[in-house]
C-alpha cells in the first residue's frame, strides 16, 4: 500500500489543488485498488508498476488529492485475480479499481466488480477477449449484455490482424500461414470466427492451425512438423513469453525457418527478445506504445519520450510497452476522481468513467466512439496499434522499430520491414 503519509515522510510537499476535489475528500482518503500480474509467467507486463504508482502518488499529492493505492498481485492466475478483487471490494472498501494486463487478470477482476457494483478501469487485453470473454455465453452474440461499472480501453483483434496483414502483404511469400495459439483467453479469441482465420482466408492465406496447446508446454515438435510439412513461410501466434522462447529455440534446432514471424504478446518485452540472442533479430510484433508516440501525459505533462526516459533511469532497464498504459490508467483515475463530484460514491465514479474524453500518453480515450461495434461501444474505448520489428544492435541489445502505421499514420515510422530470409 502506498499512502499519503509515506509520501509526506519522504519530503514531498503538497501544492495547491488543481483537481478541485471536494473538501470532504481531503479528510477521507480515496481508495484505489490496483491489480496486475506481478509474479508468474505474465509478470513482464508489470515491470513498470512500482515506478508508475509512485509517480501517480507524487502527482496526486501535489494536486491535493488524498489517495491510497492498494496493490494486489494476481500471480498470473485467474482465480487469484478474482480473490484479490474480492479482498479489495469487501475488506478494503475501495472506491475504484484499476486492472491490467491480459484477460487472465482483467476478466475475473471485472466480473467480480460488476457483480459487486464497483467501478473499474481496465486495460492491456484485446477488447474482444475482455468483452466477449465475460459473457455468459460467448458463442451466442444475441445473449451478450453491456456492463454498468466496468470499462476497458485498448485495441481489438481486428486492429492486430490488420497490422499483421499489412506487414505480410508487403512481402512476397507463398501465403502459407502457420499459427500457434494457446488454450487461454487470448489464444481462443485469436482462433475464433472474430479473430484471424476469416481475415486470413479473405486475404488469400492458407492457414495451418495444429490446435490449442496448454501454457508452459515444453515440446512443440508436433506443431513444428505441421508447419514444415505445409511449407509455412509466415508464422504467427500469441504465446506467453516462456512458451515462445521454447518454441522458437526448438524451431531453429529442427529447421523451421519462415520468412516472417509476427508474434503477439510474447514479443512485447526487450528481455524476452534478448533471451533469444541472434534468434530474436527481425522478429515482428504489435506496437501499442513507444517513446516516439506524439502524445503527452494529462497528469504530469511529460512527453512519451520523457516518460520512457524517467522509467529507464529509475528502473535501470529499457522501457517496455506497458509503461504507457500503466501511466494512462492512473491518468484516467485522476481525471475521473476530479469529475465524479463525490469520488467515494461508486455510481458517481462509474458515471464519470463513462463520460470520459481525455488526451493521454496513449492517445485520446473516450467511450462511445463509433470505431467500436454498437454492442460493446458503451464499455470499450479503442487506442492505436502499429507494427514493429526488433533489431539486434552490435552490443546485443534490441531496439523496437515501427515499420507499419497504416491504422495510425499520425505516429511516425522508424524503418522498413525486413524478412528473416
């Protein structure tokens, strides 16, 4: 737990409030719960948490906002995520919950919170995995219902599919596509009728899908043989980082060498790519935030470059994509609490979330836009997505270069797409 008292003890002085929080809120701390996978196989998503929470606390205190941030670790486990959500709601009586990363954390938290009528802002999970994954009958769209307390911002599968197809279509191949999809929320969404298969077929690609596999599988020989048999020249998937490391190492050993590799989720982090050594060069992935994004923080005024540099200096490591989205969650929290009138009133906070229109370090966030299907428009706000390629440097480190910006031309390219062979 990070408290106002702790920050005062470190010498951080309060400044005149610009958030216009009612006087009663200064005496009664506003409780914000924050849940993310800080341990387990998804822990790479939470590398920026500590820095961003401390930064938010300083900014909030300087603006006269008395808050407590109660931090919980989902341990990369959906059951644990639901349990800590219940703790925050029933024991700690939080006024607002922020949650990130992947459906295995966001979905159980939001499901519990919706049932308990506690407002949530969620992110870092494709919106279909989040929205459809919480429906009682995901296979029956006519049964889907909107939510009253939980709201999500991120891109959707259609955006990721479009980015990947734009990259693949720019290169001459035999259009033989192989996919590695796990038996989890993301994998099942990608493999579904609203995921990649229909779009790939429409674009003329022949898909080899060897079926779902369990996370932390240690032998991918069967999948590799299927891809080699069908002369797969483009390979894609959405494994967790350790699974892709296992797969790609075995693929190299067994002679599977596609022209392009586009992997969602597992290739978001420089450490995951660096662990592959030379095998990481020119692998591609989705890009949802980098220091080159032309946006600024509504909370601190920092540019994206400033935010990344601050994190790298404090953490002693390279920036990662979740830096921007973790910061944006707290930007939204500050903005919502400012506008809620009574930030301890759950209905008032939920209403303030729904009426948000805020320029953040990940772009403008506003629910209700027509770039989301009508059935999910109330609860989903989309953010930009691009394509990137990891380039190995002389010292062994990797830079992520934006090579595709068809859906977000206001964000500059950093280079041209290169093939693996």
